[in-house]
C-alpha cells in the first residue's frame, strides 16, 4: 500500500538512491529553493526532405512567470554542425522569431521558478525538394 501523502511528495523504497549534495560546510543539503537559472532544450524539429519555417515557441507554464531567452540553432543535414540563428527574449509568455532551415534546435534559458507542461512550436512548410 502507498502512504497517504500529497501529490508532489516523493515515495521511494529504501533500495532507491536519492541524489543529494553537500554544501561548503560539508553538511547534507536539500535540492530545494528558487533556481537562479535553468535550461530546456526541445527535441530537434525538421526533415531532410523539406525546409521548414519556425516562427514562434509558446511555453505552457503550469506555474511561475520566469524571464527567458530562446536560442535557435539550425543545420541543413544530419551530419552538419549546429549554427546559431535567431535569439529571442520572451514577451507575452512566448518567443517570436523566424528562421528557415531543414533542421531546428530550440534552447530556452530561464531565470526564476517555473513548471512547464509542454511547449507549442509554430512550424510551417516552406519548400519541398
């Protein structure tokens, strides 16, 4: 049976390892508090067969109102190196920018506490070959 505990309470059997850290005084410290910065990189978007136009990312925040910057990276082939494209600051809880490429990678850097359930990425086909 599970204990009667709130939703966000961890329930771990004694055989599970729990991450921890020690502070500068060599005391065990919890991993709680307000984050200074955080980063989320979305999965790669695209296909080798077409060029797509990415123009907006709207994070779906469950809680928090962080400030954020989006860094867009692109490449035209799977073996190519990523090149930095657009940079956008979050406004109205979304990132607006525009870039065409075969492959896109979106990195969001945030300041402040937040919880996200997903992100809506606006992508439009541009050309097919």
